[in-house]
C-alpha cells in the first residue's frame, strides 16, 4: 500500500500497523500537488492501493494559506484519483467530519449533503468531489477527532504545567482511535484491491457521538487511574473561544455502513479507557 503524507499522524499509524506492507512517502518524497510526480511514483512503485493521508490538516492553516490549502486539499485529490484510475489502482482518499456543519438532530450519514462551515471543510468537500469525479475506484473515508498516538487533542491539553483546561461542552463529534482506524483502512484497501465493491463514501469514525468535554473527561479518568496528574477540566461553550475559526457544533458521523462492512463498531470508549497505557502496548494488544 502506498501512503502519501508519510510523516503525518495517520500515515505513521498506517505504517506502524501495516509494517512492510506499507510504503509511506513524505511530502519531500512525493508532493501530491505535483501531478506528474504522482503519476511517475505510481508507475514506478505499482502499489496494490493508494491511501491519500496527505493534507493541510489544520483548520487555521487552511484560512491562513488558502492557495496552498486549495492545491493540497481540493485539487490534488482529483489528479491523484485520475492517475490511480489510469493504472487501475484503487484509492482511499481521507476526508473529514468537518465537511458537515449545519444544524442536525442526528449523526451525519454518507448520503447527507455536505454543509461546511470553514474554508478547511469547504476545500476538503471539494477534494472529495474531485476524487470521486475522476475515478470509480475511489473510496472517500471520512475520519474525525483522531486520538491514541500521543499527538492528539488530549496530549495537547496535557502539554506544560497546566492547572486548568477549558473544553467545549457543546461540540459533539466522533473521537476515532487511530490504530484501529489504520487497521480498517488497510483492510478496506486490501478488499478494494481484491475487486470488492465498496461504498464511494464511508464514515470511518468512532461511536457513539460524544461532546468534546465528556470525551476529555473519560480520557482524564483513564489517565488518573494510571497515576498521571491531570488538570482540572472546566466545561465551557464553544463561543468562549473568541476569534477561533468557526467549527461545527455537531459533526458526529453515523458509522452504521462501516459497522456493517467491518462487522463491528469502532467504539471510542474502549480505546479512551487505554489512555495512560504506552502506545507500544496498545499496538501489540
Ligand atoms: N487529525 C485529525 O483529528 C483529523 C480529523 C479529521 C480528518 N482528518 C484527516 O485525516 C487525514 C490525515 O490527517 P493527519 O492528522 O494525519 O494530518 P497531519 O498529521 O497534518 O499529516 C498530514 C501530512 O500531509 C503532508 N502534506 C502536506 N502537504 C503535502 C503535499 N503537498 N504533498 C504530500 N504531503 C503533504 C504533511 O507533510 P508536511 O508536514 O511535510 O507538510 C503531513 O505530514 C487528513 O486528510 C485530514 O484532513 C484528520
């Protein structure tokens, strides 16, 4: 499997889980915005499948560098899908829950129209459309709130000597354990390579929906059990983060299609209970 954005969080998890079956290429080794370079990498490496984990993944960076964001997140997925299609190679293009942002009373389904609130979400939605328009052997895998690699939201909260952390109680989403996700993505890639029909869009995220504050509280409980000192959690409304790029209040993904496809749910509670356990132990469990 060829994985782009090789130094990124998801790409690293894919390499860790897939071992020698995965070849990750960093942005220095393959710039996905260079269509000719993508084509020549595919011709040389002839992978069984490609997972596009390269992105400008920061919501703030997307606002600050819109041209770069457009070329990486919106344009490149289209020509990458085209190059894969020419070679008959399946492509999994990684996208995000932030393609949604409208008001809703239930988790978002794959069939729901996108409703992004910020430039990151808009460009990722455009990237999805471009990839899907270029090839029929594409699966857009929407993931969300990745955690479990020591570089996640929880790790950021614990950085430094912080006594109090403020976390939104009115932001609902789908925390997704990164190593189980990587296993699923590699399984999906293998099934696509074997010619199995897969849905064009698949929500591969954790269940059930939870507020950011409740999820953090669960992680803190687990950390406390393992003897870690944790800050005091203060629940605040999202509106308190004045000046931040707007984010959806509700971006939880309905993952029933993926549950059917893989035979079980990705339950974030199981992986969150392992906070405080070294990543190597989680990997080998
Ligand atoms: N993290 C989350 O919670 C989350 C949530 C929802 C969706 N996602 C999606 O999941 C995917 C992976 O995210 P992540 O968290 O692993 O992001 P990440 O850690 O920021 O990794 C993205 C990687 O893409 C690389 N990249 C940027 N521009 C590139 C280019 N032109 N060519 C090749 N590589 C390039 C970056 O390399 P450089 O650093 O060298 O630029 C970086 O290593 C993305 O599609 C993201 O939108 C992530």
